[in-house]
């Protein structure tokens, strides 16, 4: 049974195929039958450049549980990166609500930003 679960987003970055790197234009996230992994249904991530030949693609297939763990890890890494940008680089970005960040720390960052100081 096909699920028809597909999300496509603009992507800016680089992907590696063999020995070569290529720029990305989009990322595709889907949940469907595995094409290569010896699994039933999987979450697939395809990183592509639509302006290059069809082989300009880096893809992975993950179990649903692995995809959930990756989602959580991405959330933690993004929250830490936003904090780094706000504190160290002084860009003033206040991290989004993150369950791993104490409310007092988030409130302090917001207060510092309102007062015109880099966090």
C-alpha cells in the first residue's frame, strides 16, 4: 500500500555522491515502501539538485524509530546552534522553545534581547 506521504522543502547546502560534492536545491522526506533497505515501510530522505542530472541525489532509508531519534537529535542540535548564535556570535537570535533548555535560561535570553543587549 502506498502512503502518499511526501514533504518537499527548499534546501541549501551540499551533498556527497561518491567522491564528488554537489549543491542542493531541495530535500524530499517521504514515508513509503523501502526501495533498498531490507525493511517494510521506511522514512526516506532524498537530498537533490533539480538543476543537475538525475543522479545528483543523496538518499537514505530509515526505520520510523530511527527517524524519530534523528528528529530529536536535530532539534537538540538546532537549539544548541541557536544558543551559540545568540550568545557567542551576538546575532541576537533567541532559541525557539526547546524542552532541553531550562525556562529560566530562555527567559533570560528574551529579556536580554528586549533590553537591546546580545544574549
